[in-house]
């Protein structure tokens, strides 16, 4: 009986009756606007009664929220030593905080599953809170519908009151029907706005209190859950996993040591190979350079000897042909000038040859320096290409020297002919 008397419908009926009495003649709420909008039509009265039902439901939620908030604050301040103390504190209360305590500790799960149990209880409470506002949401939807229904009824009354034969006499009925249409719509929209904002405020406060309850439950109730019992299978699995981890670590260290040894041996072998190759290459370059210089000296000596032989032959020819010099003095003078020019060219060729010998010595030094840098950088392949290019340069220069020496030795037969 008490539950029926405290239901939103009973409270709405009482509020509606009190409102009608207060708006009656001589009442405290007697006013022309209230009479026009709230009492002008039965649909307006129905809209007011529906609004009072929704307001009563929201007010009851707000009153209940105060008790819920106090219970959550009390739970957050509690520090229970045993789960029996928490259950005693919860008792048989229907509030959310005591229900959360009973839901966890009546059948306490192990500590590793208590967090999941609390999360499930929180989600269930959130769903239940959302469902509890079903009546309020329905009333909030129905109030504007009643207003639009009043609009339709008012327009219908206005159309039905039109008298084509007496428009002037029926004008009052037409305007009265339109007044019903617009007044009921305005009243319904205004009351629905009040319901929407009040519902949003109360529901938001309850959701916030539910979040605080979740935090308080995690902080206060989780330590009361029993620890996980020793499980021999789990312990054996843990031992096996530890041994596998240690074995994997040992194998990783062994493989790392093997790789380090292999890399060190490879580096040592490469260093020795580079050193040997550098020594062999340098010796080959020095030998080839020495051979080139000796060959050039031999060619120079041969050219000098040939030149001396040509000079001697020319002198002998000149001694035997004194009688003919008077006739060929002009030719002899021209030949002597040509001979002097060629001797100057030969001297210049010998100077250039000396310069090239010095350049070859410098190139040999650069090759030694390049080999040293190759040994330091470990770039053997690039060193081979550089040495190949140096050898090619020496070959080209020796070819040019041979060409010039051949050109310098060409006048000897001419002298012999002379």
C-alpha cells in the first residue's frame, strides 16, 4: 500500500488535484494565463497531469540520489579488515553501495578475478540505471505528443465552427478552436523542456555517483578478496617457463659468443690478406717502376751511343769529303743547324724523362699511402680499382716516353746518309 501511494502515478494524481484546486476560483494560483493555458481544454489538463507524473518520477530519483551519494561517500571512507565487517556494514539496504558490497563478498572470488567481478557489477548497475529512466523518457516523449494532439483538435474545432452563411457570428468559434490548437502546443513544449533538462541533470548526477561507487569499491573491497591458492600445476608450469627462459638466455649467449669469435677470425683473416696483398702489390709496383726506369736509362744510353756514333761517322765523312765541302757548305750548314735543333730536343726529352721519373716516384708514394688507407678502412676492392688505374696511368706514360724517344733517335740515319 505504501509503495502504491508513493508511486509516480499517485503523486501525479495528488499534484494534479492540488493544482486544479489552487487554480480554482479564489485559489493562490488563480491567474488568467494559467487558466488559459493549463485549464483551457481537457487536453491541456491531461498534459499538466502527465507533466506532474514525469516531474514526480524525476523528483523521486533526485531524492534517492541523495541517499545513494551518502552511501557511496561512507563506503569510500571505510577501511574494512575482514569481509564480514563489510557485509555487516551493507546489511539489507537496497542502495547501490551496499548492494555492490554484497554482490562481491557474499561469494568472494579470488583476487585475480575480483576486478572482473566488480567491472561486471558496475556495468550491470549502469544498465539498470538507464532502464530506470524508461518511464521518464516515455513521459518526456508523450507530453509534446499531447500538445500536437491539442493542435489537431483545435484546428478541427476551428474548421467545424466555420458557418458559410454567418461568418461574422462563427468567427468566435473559429478563433476559440485556433486558441486551443496553439495554447496546448505551447504548454506541451514548455513542460517538455522542463522535463528534459531536469531529467538530464538528475541522470548525470546519478551516473557520476555510480563512477565514484566503482572507484570506492575497487579501493575498499579488492583487498578483502582472498589471495589465489597455490596450484601445483600452475607452479610447475611457472617453473618450466622459468627454466625455458634461462635456457633460452644461455643459448643466446652461446650463439652470441660464437658469432663474435667467427667475426673476429674473419676480421683477422681479412686484415692478414689485405696486408699480404698490399705488400705484394707494392713490391710489384716497385719492381715494375725500377724496370721502367732501367729501360728508360738503357734507351737513353743507346740513344746517346747512337748519337755519338752518328757524330763520329759524320766527322769521318766530313774529313773524307773536305773536297766536297766547298760545294756543299750551304747544305752542311743547314744540316748542322738541324742537328743542333735535334740535340736540343733530345736534351729536352731527357729533362722530361727525369721529371716523369720523379712523378713516377711520387705516384709510388701515393700508392703506398693509398694502400695504407685501404688497410685502415678495410676497403680492399676499392684499393684494387685504384691500383689498377695507377698501373694503367704508368703504362700510358711509358708509352708516351717511348714515342718521344723514338722521335729523338730518328735523325741518326739521316746523319749517316749525310
